[in-house]
């Protein structure tokens, strides 16, 4: 199970590409709203109906938490205390993973999750990778943390997640 969190103002291409690629790879990927409504509107006015509300999530079988970027979506994700606690919990566990793309790695930086890790973020936002070594790469995988640069690289990011969860052969087949 992989949870992809949506907050008002999320980057649509990043969230939906991840969900699509993961589902094609046979991963049980769920879109999760951090608000009280299943419907969440993205940064470009596209309204998406999520699968679950955050309080309905069962983390026992969840392997990864994914954060799409976008503004103000990233700020809204970072304002969710419940989500931030889960991100810290997952990042601290060797059996769990966290992925964030575009501006969303700034949430991980703020929480101290990137300390001593290599990471990437939307170009020009490197100062928000607190404690990390910015790579400038399209996608960076360091241990149980995956970061991506932005919307133009949503497919590469999604395929990196698929490879991390299901293996290279499955990710290559989806690609």
C-alpha cells in the first residue's frame, strides 16, 4: 500500500502520474485527502476525488507516503500535524519509505528528515532542503527517501517509486 497525499493546491500532474504508474505496476496506491472532504482541488483548478480521508488510513500495511508538490498544496501538507508525525515515523523506520517531489521536499527538510541525505527539489528552492546535500538531479534516491524536481519529471519520479516498491523489472515494464 502506498498513500499519496493531496492538499488544496496540489500539483495535479505529480499526484496523478504517481497514482497511475503505481497502479499499472500492481501497487495498491490510494489518493488521500488531508482535509475533511474527499474532493480536493489542485493548483490548476482540477478537482480530484480521493479514495480516503487521512483519518481512514491504515498504516499497518502501508509501505510509502508520497507528497506531490504545488503551491499552496505543499504549504498545506506541511501544516498538517498529523501528516508531519506520520512522515517522521516513516522516515525513521527502515521498512518504510517517504517520497516528495517539486516543492514538497521542503516539508521533509523542515521536519529534519533530510538531515545527512542527498535530495533534490524544484530548482531555486534548494535552501529548503535543510540538512541535505542538494543533488540537482531529476530524481534522487537516498536510503528510504525519494525526492524529485518537478512537474516535468513526474514520470521519472513515479517510475523511481515503482522501482523502489516493485523492482526494476516491473518499473521497466510500466515504462
